[in-house]
């Protein structure tokens, strides 16, 4: 192909010099082209970008060769990406959705948070953030409800302790940022609900305890009226997510976790459209007695690792270093640290 095949005897796409008789070659495509593209990277490129981009170019060229991707097919792919971009705005992240349905956010979550613990207990498992988190959820009093102006749904009391995963000591000043959908399967920013409905932030006291009222979550379809939905249909898949509640749990000096808890009763646990379910995050909502404000209850403790402990056992990437730094310096809000952790904010 072009690039690598230089000078006067520029190759045909199959590597056959112009004018010569057709000769069958072992390589159907120019064997030097990919390396040539990689080698055009300049000396001022950072080592990480150099490594990641070389790998990306290699894999994407191999993919095109292996599948003999045609110009029409490639253009359809480009249009798919462009459409996802056009559909994205402040309240919709179609690019992230597309990544979710091919399992990429879940895989990156697993890679980022891999923590090989030799202790009996491990930190609470992580799960994907998804596109519906909001940075500005209101702070609410401990024990308050996050439900506003919703007539139906099963009211639920959730309580537990945020603790250090190694010592079991309660963590004072830990923040829980929580969000889930309304009984119609929509997050507040997807329709005209009361602003910040079904989301809130709670801060633990000395005993590390938290509690709040919410609704028992229900399964719901991810938005499937755009490219991510088209992809699901092409793959003959459904858009459903099992019932879950999202959390970001953070505390000074501790590595924040982004996670979800899933209702054991849900029929979609084994076929989540975005592959986020982990066994240790499946929980039991139990009937609640003697509380006129709730029909169900859930007890769930969160176990966090200090940055120091996390570093001993985990892969530490650049985003983690950044989050660690901002904690040590006391710069930025805890949400900013959590976002740094998940690479969602620079
Ligand atoms: C969510 O759970 O909010 C979600 C995650 C991935 C894609 C769409 C929604
Ligand atoms: Fe969700």
C-alpha cells in the first residue's frame, strides 16, 4: 500500500509493482504499511500516547485486513460514530452508550480497579458509572429520602457502614453519592421530573453509618433510539439493565469506588445489556416491618481501601496518581477526585 512502498516503484494495493505480471504473494496486503504509519509518530509524543496509539493502529489495521473491510463498510462505521456524536449533549452520552453495549466500559472498569487482595476481605467491587451521573447532586441529611413527587414505587430504607476494608474501622466523613431511575425507568434528566429527583449525597459521621430512603429499583431499557440501539438490534440483543442503584463512595485518603448494587430478584441479572453485574454486588431487598415510610429495606456496607493499600495491590495508572495527588493536597471536591479516578474529567 502507499506510504511504505516508496519512490518510483510505488506498489499496487496488493504489493505488485506497476507493469509487472501478477504474482501471488503470501501477504495479500503491503506488509510494511502498518509499521510505516506507526513510525510517523514524532519524537515529542509522550511515551503513553506512543504506546497506546501504536497498539491502536496495529489492532485497527489488523481488524480491517482480517475482515477485508470495504470502503462502503468503513464509511458506514464512520457515519455511525458521527451520528453518535450528533446525538450527544449535556444529558445524553451516546458514545459512552455504544461503548457500554460492546462491554468496553465494563472491561475498562475491571482493568482500572483490579485489586488483587490477599486479605480475607476485599474492597467493595466496582461497576460502571454509566451516562446518567450528575456532578451536582444535592447534599441531603442522613436518613432523608431522595424520592420527590413520585406516587408509585416501593419505598425502601437503605442503611449500612462505610469501613476500611483491611481494619474494618468505620470511616468518618465518607460521602455516598446515590442515583437511580423512577418507576418508569427514566433518570430525572431524561424527562420532566423534579430536578435532582432520586439522587443525593450523604456524609457519614464518626460511626461511618449512612441511611436514606429511596425506591426499590426496577429493570429498565438503556436509551435505544440512537446508534447504540441500532447496534443492539443488529446484534439481535435486548436493551434491558437489571434493577440497580448507583453509588460513588469516597472519603479523604481513600480510593473512591464507583459501583452499583443489583436486586437478586431481577430476571436480567445474567444478561445485563452493558455487562456490569458482579456476584458480590447482588443484594437482597427484604420486607420492612413497622415503618410507615417504607415497604422494603436493604443493609449494605461499603469497604474502601486507602490509596496506600490500593497501591500495594493494584495496577496504578495515571488517573489514579492524579486522584491520589488531589486527595493529599486537599485540592478539589471529592466528586472531582472520583471523576479523576474514573478518567471522566481532566
Ligand atoms: C445506567 O445504569 O445508568 C446505564 C449504564 C450504561 C448505559 C446506560 C445506562
Ligand atoms: Fe442505571
